């Protein structure tokens, strides 16, 4: 505790004396005490009784007490000791504020006699307050552009204590940018100021934290702090900077529209609008780039916005500019190099330069019929074109650098294939490869390289004799596989002579349809077979021919009756045959001999005795030989002269017949005069060939008849050998006209 000390400066005693002179009642002078603030309650301030010259024993009698309300508030008087003590907390700063001295006046009253005394109690300061700042946390905003040595005033700290106990100094926490300068006012007050020592950079350090400490001069010293936050305000001092000055990107052509190519990125460390970067195309950007690429102003994404075509351009340079939103704005630039890569997007093309169409069928192999080029707008392997031709065509491809020729590889034949679909398949070397197929329809034009050809190896026509002129004999037909005029056929008959007459007087042919007509009436007995050489000719140039022989067989009709050779049917009455009466049965009386100009059946003769003539029982005629013989021995009653009528009939349909009359005279004469049955044959023996042929002819007739029955549609090509074995050989070896020849021979005899 502070000890009570009495201080009595000289001038106070003079004031006290004045008080005593002018005061009412008994005044015993001015007394001055001092006490330190914040002293404990009961602390003795001074011994009032002693200082007023009162004895302790007297005190209760004198009723010593404090006189004013104000005195009673803080102090009390102890009657047992006569001391003045503190009765309430004393706070100098509250009682007196910042005044340099703080004195409270205390009135003391005694009675018996009533006296008033004035005391002064000075409250002494104690360093009981720390300096404090009005704002404990302060924010300073300083632009980063602030110049070095710029000053920024700070708030002063307050300390209610006075004198040395008041604020005496300031301290600033260590930092890299600011120092502290403290100015003293004439009244002794201190004003702290921040001084910028090193330039601020928001981008480096956007905020500086400082602690300002105020210290008073008390002992021990007290201090107070304030937190100061320096916010560095942005200034647009940074331009946007791209990650790269040159971006390179490869993009395949035909990348779809909208595909992101890449993203350019410029960064601007400034804050707010100063750091907001926007992208745009640079001023040098070409129109094609603006058409093909889109730049997002916010994100910096570069997208494809048009069709990239390697074949159009394989490289683009895009200038991109970035600018921030500061005022004035700052900008950065970069270049985007876009390399377009080839894709195999162009199929190869086959360009036909010239083509020979139609191709004549007689074109020799290795003849060039077409010229063409191939082209592919892609590059590298994508543009390497190989060319193939479809298999199974008689054409091939020959290449001369980039030029190709289409050549014939084999000989052509329009008649087998008149048109070829030649496929030219061009394929590039891309992956996957693209192909183009060009189909050429190559016509093969006709050349007259095929002669006409008859549809049958041979033709025969059979014609009944006595035909009307103009009757159709047969139709020959030929074909020609060529086309057009080369296949237009004309028929004709090769000129020649038949029986001293031109053949054209026998037959004629329709040149267009090959119908062969008879020109005249034929007579089998004159002409049995007529070979006609028919020529067919096409209309090509030169024309081609074919010929064939048509055999026209004239068929016999039964138009001749048998002709009697014996007995001669002269106008004279024939001499009667003399027959002896004694002739035995079977005696040969005569032989009727007849021939028929017709052939075959029509010439097949039979003999019979007509009944009206004589006694039918007396003679009979051999049906096939015409021999007349006696049937029985003669009797006397028989007539001496007998008339025999023998009918000779051929086998035609209808049959024709002739009769021969034989007169027989019966006589008594000897037998030796009679006609020998062998006589006729003996005469015939002089011509053995005739007999031979007659026999053959008969055999032939029957065989042909047989063959006709059994082998329908048979034909006779040519007379060859007479050897008859079976039906087939009969057909081959026995033409009908042979019969005619045989019978003609017979007839000649
Ligand atoms: C842009 O570049 C800056 C600095 O290099 C980086 O921090 C940022 O992430 C980039 N932005 C994008 C979208 O790549
Ligand atoms: C090829 O032949 C067809 C019919 O066969 C015809 O239509 C076409 O015109 C011909 N082409 C040429 C080039 O002759
Ligand atoms: C008809 O053919 C024969 C042999 O086949 C030949 O010798 C003759 O010259 C040909 N005639 C014509 C006009 O072609």
C-alpha cells in the first residue's frame, strides 16, 4: 500500500490562511492529503484529528464527521483514531479524466463548538490502463500501383493514463513492404503512419497482414495492438499470356463440324475484369479460316465449323488474340497451326479418253480399243490407284505410266457374244480402300465371217409324174448366224444343162424363201431323177456361199398299158399256132410276151385267159410267165381252130391292161413241126444280160415294196451297189430311179 504522506506546499498554506480569515466560525487551516487511485477500502488517507489539533478522547464529544455528500461517497472518518480512510474505489480516470491533476475536496465538521474544516485529497495516477486502438481490426485498401514512400495514416492508440503512463511509442510487426513513421503533435500526441518501402504486387501477394503495437511509458509498460490488413487492389498491369505462342494441331480432313480442335488458353493474373480473358481471331485471319473454324470467345475452344478438305488446303494458320476486360485493355497473341491430314475420301476416277465401240469381231488380239486415265484426288497411298479388269472378258489392260489402254486379248466372235460388259475396277491404296467401277458396254459388230448353212445335209423331193407346172417341190432353208445384210440370204439355182435343156426350164426357186417349184410337167419315163444344185448366198461384202444338191425324184404313175411284144399285134391277122391233135396236156402252145413302160408295180404284169374266147377247159395261161399250155389232151370234138384272148394286166392302180389274141389250129401233123417250148427262151439266151436284169428288176420291185411298207420316210441318196440285205441297206442302196433304169434297159431290148 501507498504510505500516506503529508505534503504542504507553501502556496497551499497561504490559500489555507486566506480561508481561515474569511471563513465562518472556527477554522483551523487547510490540510492536503494524497492517495493513490485504486487503493483498497479502509486505506488511511490521513490523521485528521491530529492534523486539526484534536485529542482522541475529545472526539466523541466533538462529534467529528464529514460534512458533504461528495466527501461521504469516497471517504469515512474513524472516530476511534481520528483517521480519514477510503470507503469506495477511487478511479482517477473516471473522477478526473485526462486532467493532469486530480484533487477531491473533503469537508470535516466538529461541534461544540461548530467548526468546518476543508481538506484536499489528491488522487494519484496509477498505470492501470493499457493503450488501446479504437478499431482493433482495420483494413487498408491500397492499389498495387501505389508509389514507394507513399504514406498511409493509422489510428492512434488511446490510453486513459496520463503522464508517463500515457502512450509513448508504436511498433509495427516485421514485413516486407511497410515501415512505420510516428509523428508527434505539438501537444505531445503521437500519430503513427505506414510508409510504403517496396512496391506492392497483387499478383504476388494480394494481402499484407500487419500488427501495430502501442506501448505506454508506465512501469511496467502496458501495450495494446491493432490488426491491420492491407488489401492490395488490382490494377490492370498484366496482359493475357498464352500457354504457347504457337499451337500445332493435326486434324484429319472430313472431321465433323463441331468437333473441338483444341483449346487455347491465355492466363491473366489480374483480378476481376482485368483478368477476364476473351478470345477472338486476329486481324490477319483469312476468310477461309473464319469460315472453317469457330473460336469460343470465353473458353478458347477452337472448333471445326466447315468441311475441311485436304485436297483444297492442307495447312491453316489461325491468329488468335486474347484481351482482358481492363481499361485500357491488354492483349496477347498466339498462332494456331492446323495441319489437315489426308483421309481416303476421294474414290479413284476412271476417265475415258476414247473408246472404239462397237468393236468389229475380226479385230485381232492386242488391238487397242480404248484409252483412259485414272485419277485420285487423295495423296500418298490414298491416291495410288491400281486398275483391274473383270475376269472372263477377252480384253486386257495395258498400262503406260498413268495411262491405260484396253486391248483385245483373244479373237472375238459376235455370233457367240455380241456384247461385253467390261468392268474396270479402280482401287486406291487407302485403308479401307475405295473403289470405283466403270462398266463399259462394248458391242461387237458383225463381220461377214460365217457362210450360210443349209439346215439339212441333203434334200430330196418326190414328185408324181404328170404334175401340173408350178407345183411346190420342196423348201430348202439355210441360216446364217451373222447379222444384218451378212445374214440376209438369197437362194438361186446353179445353171446347168439337163437333157440338152437349161435346168432353169425344169425348176425355179424363190430367192427369198427357198421354195423350189416345178417349171414343167415331168415324165417319169423321160426323167426319173433331177439333181438341182441350189446356191445360197448372203448379202455381205464380199458375200459368202453355200451350195447343196436337191435330188428331185419323179415318181411313176401307171400311165402306160402293157405292150405286147409277142404275138406281134400287126394289123395283119397273125399266123395261127399249129398244135398237133396228139399234143399231151401241158404242151406249150405259145408264150405271150409283154412289157410295160411304167416302173415297179405299174410294170408288174400278169397274164390270164379271157373266158369268152374258147373252151376254158382246154388251155391255161401261166399267170406270171404268159406261157400258154394245153390243159388236157385234145378230143375230136374240139374245134380245129381255137381263138385265145390273153389279157396282160399291170399291177397299177387302177391297173391297165392289153389283150393279145392267139389263134390255135389243131392239126394231125407230126409233133416235130410243133413249136418247142424252149424256143423263146433259146432266143432270149442270145441276150443273157437282159434276162439277168429282168430278174433283178423283179427282185428289186418286191424289195422296194417291202421297204416302203417297213421303212417310212426313207430316202435314196445315190445309186451305188446292188446288194440287198436288209431294210436299211435297201433304203441306202436302192433308189427308186434304179427301177427306171432297169426297166429302161428292159424296154430298150
Ligand atoms: C490455362 O493456363 C493456366 C496457366 O498455365 C492454368 O492454370 C489453367 O488451368 C489453364 N486452363 C485450362 C482450361 O487449361
Ligand atoms: C450396243 O448395243 C445395244 C443393243 O444391243 C444398243 O442399244 C447400243 O446403242 C449399242 N451401243 C453402241 C455404242 O453401239
Ligand atoms: C458347190 O460345191 C462344190 C463342192 O462342194 C464346189 O466345188 C462348187 O464350187 C460349189 N459351187 C458354188 C457356186 O459355190
